[in-house]
């Protein structure tokens, strides 16, 4: 039996795959194809590279249980310094053989001020900064998220 409550790596994979699946389905209904590349190292501050038409986004995924207590996440400064960087926080809950995802992203207008925030963990403070839950914007649907990712005017 898989212990979803305590196997965080497996949880992260399931959450990422469900997100990518929902994103691909939504884009397909919009007659768009998603090009996807997974990054297997954390050297650059992002987990996924998403491309639709000529738009590219470098996405850092963070996840937290819907009823979890985390209010801060450390992200790589370089991600916030590039125009196509995007921080996505996914709140999740497992309910009766179902996984519910709630999408939140760092307000694009908060990138500059977030760069000034000391990281939650003091190691590598020159590389990381702290994203606060209060600076997140919740979207109500995957459609709204695709609009933010691929339609919104860049910072």
C-alpha cells in the first residue's frame, strides 16, 4: 500500500502529473498544444519549462496540503529575475480516492519586492528569497491559470 500522507516525493509527482494533465486538456480544448520539459536538477530555480506557440514559461512548483501550515516558500532568485519565470503554489487534498488541486501563483507585481525577502532557511541566502502566502493569487479554474500563464502581458 502506498502511504500518500508520508511519501512526499511520490505526492509531489502525483500533483505535478495531475497539474500537467489538466493543463494539457484545457489547452487542447483551446486548440493549443503544450510543449513540456521537466528539469531534473534544482540548479536553475524551476521544475518545468512550458511552451505554447511562441510563449515559454519557466515554472517553479511548490505544493502544500490544503490544511497545511506553511505560509512561506523559498524560491530561486534567478527565477524571479527573468521575464518568463512563474511561481505556482498548488494546495492539494486527497479525498476518497480523488486528488483536488487549488492553484495559486505569486502576484506578478510582487516579484520585485519578493526578491528583497530573506529566505525562510538562511542557507544560500544570496540564491534564494521567500515567497509569502499573502502575495499569492488564487485562481478558480485551470482555464483561468492558462490565461495567466499564456495570455497575460509580461511584467
